[in-house]
C-alpha cells in the first residue's frame, strides 16, 4: 500500500486515465500479434503445407517457456523485486524479438521447409508469449497502483477492452491483408505494431517515475520476499480464481484459433471472411467489459458475475457443437453471447485478485495465475489440433492437394464443452469460499 505525501498524479483523474490509455496500447498490439495467424489456418494449410497438428503446435507454443521454464513466474518475481519500469521495457523488448522470429519462420517457409518453418515460428511465438504475458501482469499491477480504491474494475475493463480491440483487428482484417499480399504480411504488420508498443511503454515510464517521486512505501508494510510465494499458493480462494481463469480462457482463446476454421468447415463461410464472425467476440467486449466493470465497482456481485458468464459459455459451446446445426445466423447469435460471457468473467475476475492477495505480492500472484492460464493456452490448442487430425484422417493432405474437403469438428468441440462445465463448478466454489472468508467479492470496489 502507498501513503500519499502530497497531491499525486494518481489523484488526478485525467492523469490516471492517461496512464491507463498509454499502457493499454502496448497490450492492444500484443493481443493483435497473439491472434495474427488465428484466421489464417486454411491459408497456412494451402500455402505452406501445414496440417492441423503443425498449426496446433505453433499456436500452443505461446505457453511453452512460460510453463516449462517457469519464465512467467520469474517475470512476476522480477516485477515485485525490480519494479514496473524495468519489467515493462524488458517485456516489450522480448515481445519484439519473438515476433521477428515468428515472422521469419512464416515469411521464409519455402526455403526453410515445412517442419523448419513450423519450429522457427513456434519458438518465436514461445518467446513472444513470455514477453506479452509478463507485460500483462505488469499492466495489471500498474492499474492497481493507479486505481486501487477508485474505479479499478472499470479501469481493468477498459484495458481488457482495448486489448480485445487488438484481437478483433487480427481476426477481422488479417485474412484480407494475407489475401492482398501474402500470408506473412499480417505477421510483419504485427511486428511493426509491437515496436510502437515498446515506445508507448517507454513513455509510460516517465509518468511512473514521477509518481514514485510523489509517494513512499508504508514502513509498516513488509516488502515482498520470495517466501511470500508460500502465502499465495496456500490460499484456497486464490486457487479457485486461478483454476477458473485457466478453464474459462481455455474455452475462449482457443476459439479464436479454431473458430474461423469451424466457420469455414461447418457453416460454409469463405476463407477470406472466416474471421469475421469470431471477431464479434472481442468486438463485443470493447463496450461490455467496461460496463460490467463499472457495475462491479459500484454494486459488487463479482462472484455472481463470474458464475453467470461461465454458464453462458457452456450454452454457446453446446449449441455450436450440435451436429447438423449449420445456420450462420445462429452462429452469429452464439458468438455474440460468447462475447457477453467473455466480458462478464474478466470484468469481475481480475479486480477480485487484490481483494484476496495483498498489494506487495500482486505481481507474483498475477504471474502464478497467468502461469496456470498458460497451461491451457498451450495445451488446449495443441490438443484440438491433434484430435482434429485424428478424427479427420487425410483431410489436411487433401486440402493441400487442392481438394474441396471439410473437417468434422463434433468430437473436437467436446473439449470446449468440458472446459466450460469445469469453469462453472469453480465459479460456484469461489463464491462459497468468498462467503466463508469474507473477501468482499460481492461488495463494491469503490471505497467511499
């Protein structure tokens, strides 16, 4: 917690919202690059010869280093020990390096060969994943620093909304860019945007330095120590949020990767327009996440909001799974509902963490949550690709040969349904734990 020495920057509404806007641009560009090849699966198969397993390998690589090398946990420790400014610049640089490597893997696929291009792109995406996830926990701590006791859920909601704008841009427009130029062109655009994001983080650092000059640490509060990790991981409420996070996001983010291909193969959408319907998910969150965050700030009901969003998620995936249902209008309605669910849960989940974990441990707490989440972001896309190939033998080769064949997604989609069911269970368990421990998840965030 910080004690105010004088009228600080964070007490100025204009300055704290400006700080939020600046760091949100970096995350928006990071989310754009995260989804840059998501609507390009059919083109990658046709132009590079990748099958679903290769595509699943590259998209799952996002979490490799974060999960197995514990880089995200290390990033959280660095954030709590070294501070926001050091971690922000470092994470932005890592994003740029990883993005460049992924671009080279796709741009030079012809000379590299199918397997070499796949592995280069995958390693680049894994490096990028370290940077963007560390940037994410850094921005979360930035928001707590500037907005705790104020409009914290609204601020987190707006940051998420701008990040989703990046996802929307990738899903909606990358197929057109790839069609006009080549499949590597959208990836190059993503690299350029990340360089701009690095500049915006540098700009924020000047604001952060000035704020630090105006505040001092409360001497009665212990600084973060490595042993504090034990206090985090023994907190049951923390684990309920972490597991809800991985299950819920495992039923949403991989949808970005495979939703466009589902639209082509089940609903008959053209490859060029494949990303338009899935792009409604992040587009809807632009308006709804801040709205629901504002409701949480003023009214509360955070745990109940998470339950409602998880229930809606299950309904969507069950309807999209039903064999024989090929109505494009129905698909649009389901994706809109998915967008509403995707607005509800994050708008309540991320602002609830500071109610469970003390501020000096927040960087590491968010890092552990993101680390758990990365198991899903790594494992589910890979699993989806493998199951899709196993249940559709010969389809990838036939597509590469120019044949007009379709993937059957019925078995594969059961993975999304299972994640949704488990997310509902965790949301109810979190609400029960809040009632027992009185964390205040059902109470408003704004301190009056």
